[in-house]
């Protein structure tokens, strides 16, 4: 992996490079450099120029860069909205995206009521026991939902939903009302509510959530918090290029 990364760095630095030059810089035999390049080419990360015999970065690098750029765009556009929402609600606000069976938190804003709240940025959290996770799960392709629900649902507290049938009903409710909740399902004494963030084409690309202790963010207050979250999520979606009147 280290050598493959160095190959990409060499080509990025030079624009183009030959197998021999890469081998010399890596201090490996030409056949080893050739195998590294073949592996990278199989993933479209490099491509060979037939006329010169050199290699350059391939379109696969563009795909990786686009994925990174979209996440950076998301956090950049969400930041001021999250800050305002955290101040309005007085609770911690997070933005999470779906990756490989989990919700990954990519941005966090702390409210005025927060004291030493856990920093969730970069954390992987489960889908079935968190508000963001339920929101993201509800809008996956049906085949992926079925694959994820085929595994046992881990219990974290006495309130965690471990019944697939009950979770299916909740996911349908999420789609119908436009927000999700988790009441002491992941941590005792912690409640959360989430709303969908949509990309330019209308697909749900992230979840915006607010979490706080149950004595402040009580179950009966979640619908009101959800409306504030929905307004904020709609603003982030608009900043990302989503237009409800155009995309439907």
C-alpha cells in the first residue's frame, strides 16, 4: 500500500513517468514497479500512454477526488447552518453520511447548553439505534436495506429496537413524516432527532441531527425540534443545489 501511494505521488509530481524511473525512485526491480502499475491501472488510477510508454494518473483518481470534494462541500455548506441551529436548540448538532453499513459523522456544532459533549466527528455509529442512522437507512436502496436487516440488531440499552419488524415500521414512518428519532436507544439518557439533507438530484446524501440529554430534549419536545431540523436541512440542501420545485 505504501509503495502504491508513493507511485501515485511520483506521477502526480512529474505529470508522467516511466516504469524504469518509478522503479529507481522506489528502489525496486522494474518488474515490481510494473506489477504496482498494473494493479493501479486495474482500478483506473493510472493509465499508460501508448505513444510514449509512460504512465499518468487515470480517471479513477478523479472519482476519488470528486468523492472527497463532495464531502468537503457538504461540511462547508452545512457549517453556518449547523452553528445557527445549535444556538437555536442549545444542543449538539451533527451531520452524518452513510458509509459501509454505518453512519459517519463529518461535522459537529455544539449548542450553548452543551458541557463537554463527546466529539462525534469521524465516529462510526450504528444505523438502527441512532436518529441519523435511521434516516440514512430509510433512504438506501431496498436491496441494501434488506442486506443490512438480515444481520442481528445489536442491543445497546433497554430501549434499543432489536425487532426487524418494528424497525421496518419506523423506517416507513421516517419516510412519511420526514424525520427520525432515537429515544435512549444508543445511550441511556440521550435522545436525538434527525432530518434528511438532499443533494442536487434529490437523493438523501446526509442526515442532520440534534442530540441532548433526555431532561432537556424530552420525547414530547422532539416533534418541535424536528421541525427546526427540517428547516435547517432544507437550507443545507438548497445550498448544495437541491430545488424541490425542480427535482420534485
